[in-house]
C-alpha cells in the first residue's frame, strides 16, 4: 500500500515537462493569448509574433516577421526607437501608449509593455500590447460628431482633392447634399481659386494655415470663405481638415469701400481738371473781349465801320462762348442736384428751328460756316420744353461748327413720324473715333482727336440728361475724317412731369 505522501511525487514525475516541451507549451500559451505579443531585436525587427498580433494588425506571420516596428508604429521612427531602446535597457521595462497602423491603413491606439531580456549573449525585448478601450474612443467620436454636426462653422475633410467628410453647415453654404459632395464632386470643382497653399509639416506636427477662398455654389453664386487648414488622420490616413466661416458680406463691403475710395479719388482728380479747364475756357473769350475793346478804345477813330464791325463780331462771339459755358455749368449743376425741371408747352417746331438757325448763323458768322434747315413730314405744334430743347440743339450745332472746317456746311433736319419728332444734326468735321463713342456722354470726356479745339467735355453730358428728361433717345454715327450725325428722338405726346 502506498502512503499518501508518495502520491504527489508520482504525480509530479508524471507531468514534468522536458525543456523542449516547456518551450512548445510556452509558445502555445503565448499564441493563444488574447493580447498581442511579439519579440523585437535591437534594430526593431520582429523576431516573433503571436496569433493575436497578426489578427490585430491584419498581417500574416510571415509578413510581420519581414517588417520592423517602424512599419506598423508611426510613433516609432528609427531615432525614437533607438532612444526608447536605451531607456529600456536601463529600466528593464517600459509601458506607454502609441499608435499602430493595420495593413489596411487604419490607425488605432494601443497600450504596450516592453521588457528587456538578454539570452545567450543576445538582446531582445518582448512586448504585450492591448488595444485601448474602444468605448471611450466611441464616446469621444460621438462627442466630436455632435459638435461638428451642430456648429455654424463649415467643416470639410479632404484627401487629395476628394471630400471625405462634410458637415451640415458645409451642405448649407454650398447648396449640395452630403452625398453629392462625397460621391460626385472634388474640391477643385467647388473652389474658384487657382492656387491653394499646402499645409507644411515639421517633426510630425502640422501647422494650420489661414487663407481666403472663393467657392461656386450649386445655384451658381459665389461665396467667400475664411479657412483654417490643418492635417488630421482620417480613417487611418492623413487628410486636410478645412474649417471655414462665410465672409461674403465682409468681402462685398470691402469691394464697395474700394469702389467708393476709387470714385472719391477720381472725383478729386476730375474736380481739379474741371477747375483748370473752366479757368482756361473762360480766359480765352475774356482775353478776346479785353483785347478787342482795348484796340477799339485806342483806334476806333481811325477805323472804318467794317473794321469796327469785325471787332464787334469778335466780342459778340466771345460773349456767346461765355454764355454757353455758363449754361453748361448751370445745367450740369442742376442736373447733379436733381433740380432741372421739365416743363413741356405747345411749341411750333418749324418756326422755332428757323429762329434757332438764324441765331446760330449770326453768332458764328465769323467761322464762315453755313447752317441749313430742312423739314419733312407733318411737324406742326408739339408739347416739349422749349428751353431744354433749345439747349440740346444749340449744343449739338455748336459742336458741329466747332469741329468742322471753316466754310463747311452743318445741316439741321426735322422730321415727324410714328409718333416721334426726330432732329438730326450733320457735319463734315473731324469725326469721333469708335473708342471715344463708348464714353461720349460721360462728363469731362473729350475725343482723343480734338487737338487744341477748346471745350470742357460737359456739353454732350448735359445734352444726354436733357434728352432723358424728355423721355427721348440720342444716338450718334461717325466716321473719322468724314463727319458725324447726331440723332435726337423725342415722343410727340410728352406726359407732363
């Protein structure tokens, strides 16, 4: 009969493992561990990995054994690994968190414990790793999504030029649904900018950049966004995080401010030019009056009547130039202040035109121009503003005379048809270049070919406003070196304003 004390000894001898069996048993236990386990050499190359490590990282054992730690752990570049290896040798064991990348590129955090060992003169480190609790990560992700889905800030996540994520604010500003942005559009189609700066990285850290971009919305309108651009890991791969706010109203205000400043600058320049021009235009006829009266005072007792009349004509022409200039200035001022009144009254057009031609012929007798008048159609009495109409025709006839060679003919034609009264003023003068015709009725603008012919550039601007008061239209046809025709069309039945 065997004593009870002998039983344990028999049992121990029965289950004692040989060294090789112990090694196989240990390998079996490590392989079936729920935690990832692996052995590393000083150069960070994998020497052994268990099944859990292969499953976690998505590699086969053969693939992992051909890699180094740097290939699956972006937080362990060579210089960092060497530093950690030195610390591991000194302390014997280290535990810290780091990120690992699966074969498919997904990044995730793990808590890893490294232990340093020496065996048969060789150095190793064995490590056990466990993925961080996913519940906390899911909670953080839910909080992040709740934030970005409710914020007024516009958020895009873009990889290369493809949208990976857009929040509701981005949908609202672009007019596109999330599905459209993610599936059918890229950032180049949305952005109107030709150049977009990249985000630079240094030592693994991304420095956000601030820029303003203009986007084209689904409706075709343009919006300005102020963006902060950074680099993030999205689904295991780097991507650009663009956070933006709508600054369209600010940009429009800036444009309006710049335009106002430009207009003020242009107004100051035009005002200076206007003062200089007016002084010059007044000085010329005043010099004629002063010179003529001075000569007549000294020499009239010696002159013949015809010579006296010649100088009286000089004075009369100069006075007429001053009167016309004053009328232009007065009408311009009233027009800008909105004080020009339109007061239509019945007017017999044919006698009115004959009287006007006679006055113009008398005033401009010294220029040796011939002014003709012709009427077609049934033009009797119509309702127009006589004062404004006289200013319109006087200005156009004066210009025709001014820019035509001496001895040439200026024609005034009147016709009435289809409920309209039409005035045409034709000359055989220098003509108006096509480029100048686009700005013909702008204040202070004069033709590029007028040379030394005096003028303020106000006359046609005033004429245009007076025609507008009549509810009419003015048109011009001109050929340089051949002549110009102005056509003024007024409605015969003018409403009283």
